C-alpha cells in the first residue's frame, strides 16, 4: 500500500476516535469538586429549600441542612449552583442551566445513557468512574423548550467510591425534586 493511503487511513481512524471521545466527553469529568466548579461554600448567593427560577421555568428543592452556592455576585444572571456534600469538598452536586444560543451547542447524548424525565424536560443519565482518581460521576443532562427558546443543563454528582452510598441518595432526592418547564410561585 502506498504511504499516502496508510497515512489517510490513520488520520481517518484518529478522527473517528476523537469524534467518539468528544461525544462521550460530556459524561466524563473525574476532577474533584474543587476543580470542577469555581463555587465555594459561603461565596455568592446561597440557595436553601425551595428554589424557583422563572426565567428557566425551573423548580427544585435543595435537601434540608444543605445549601447551593452560586459563587457569583447577587446581580449576576442565574446559571446554577453547587451543593457541597462534605466540608472538605470531596463530594458535590453541580447544577448548571443555560439558554441554548446555537443548535450546534445541543448536548450530545452518549449511547450508554438511560432516559429520564425532569418535569417537561427530556433527560439522560450516564455513570462513569476513574479508578486512578477514585472518583465516580453521575451526570444527568437535560434539554427542554419553553417560551420560544431551549434551555440545556446538567446535574452532576462528583463523589468518591467510598462515599457513594451516602451521596447517591442525596443526589437522587435532589434530582427527583427538579421540575423543568413548570414554575411555582413562592
């Protein structure tokens, strides 16, 4: 085989590999909470109990005794919060939401995901882990349309394998409380 065909085949194989890795990369985070978010306990807006954000047709309930930290100034637009599940910031739930500007930015659903519903939103969930870093990620991504636009977001649990039994029920409880496309007045 001429050398140029071999190089072309190699480039094509690498392109397919990179494309499939980038499609699955939305499901892989693996960094600790301190690196995955700029939010910190006690910094920015603190969200407790019932949270309703009409701009995103969002309603959720932060579990008792916990606070979601926005990490931004009070006059900044809402884009989510982080709930730290332990004082050392080893485990956290990162909730993010944003307006989709371009259809090319729509989240790509990994083939290994399972389907969920969050209110009126279509959602999918992927579990991934890193043995080297001893971290487990459970990522639930969602998309929904309302008021003539589409919002996308994710709810990500970052935890160590040793804390999964304690943190996953908290994540599941929070996830069940998330209603998208449904607003509730306080």
